C-alpha cells in the first residue's frame, strides 16, 4: 500500500508540472540564434541583402510562455551584451537587429540612476506629447552614417512586465524617449534613415 501511495504521489507531481508548463512559440531558428556560443550576437546591417529582408519585416508579439522561458532570459542577456560590447557601443538594440523578429528591445535608461540597460518585451508607443524636435541619430544596422531625425521628447510606452506578465504603461522623457522611438521603429521594419532629414558619413 505504501508503494502504491508513493507512485500516486509521483504521478500527481508529474501531472502538476505538465499542467503548469506552457509551450513557447520560439521557432527552431530563433532558438538556434538565442543559444549561440558567444555572448555577443551578430548585428544585421542594411549593407547585407539577406539581413535587409529581416530588418524590413514586422515583428511578432511574444506570448506569456515566451517571456517566462529560458530562451527569453538568454536573449535578453545577449542583447545587452551585444549593444554594450566595445565593437558596438550603442544605446539601444531591437530584436530584428540580431535576427529575432519579435517585439523586444534593449534600451539604455539615461533617465535613471546609473543609466542601466533594460529589456522590454511587447513594447509599443501609446502616447506622445508636444512637438517633434530634430536631433542626431546613428544605428548599429547602418554602419558609418549619421542623420538628423525629428522625434518626440515626451512619450508613453506600453510593454509586458517580466515580473507580473501584465501590461505596464510608463512615461518617458528626453533622450531616452528618442531611443525608444528609434528601437520601436525597428519592430515594424523602419530604419531611422527612412525618417531622416539628412544623412552624412561619420
């Protein structure tokens, strides 16, 4: 009887884990990119025709299971490692720039103490205020060039909190707001040069 009790308990535990484990939507190719051996990922550029196809595509949303997965954690770590690497030294990076066509960006928060890099899944802009202001921009995917782009300096963003898995709205101002707009454009296939008033060589 005791043995039967142990078996029943084990089966109950297995059933519990099976019910709570959710399947993710990560594709095999996405998993292969995310699992890469190096912390720094290859950044796609407009100079490469194959890269351009990915950079010009619209990104898809992440499910709750995607965000709660090990793949998401690894992708977030590698995106930050990539944008902060000496070879890139950027202030933001979007999923498509590393070959992942998902709505995810990493942004340096100049509006926070310590200016940390943070990652935002399922991000979008849900509000803008004031007039657009022209300012200089560059892009890791458009090497060797700079441009003047008009952006809002006062916006609201919405994203999925990785802690609660609920939608969160945040008010962003200043240069950090510019970075968010630049990176969110990537999620719908827009490169900053599409909006630039002028482009010049660095």
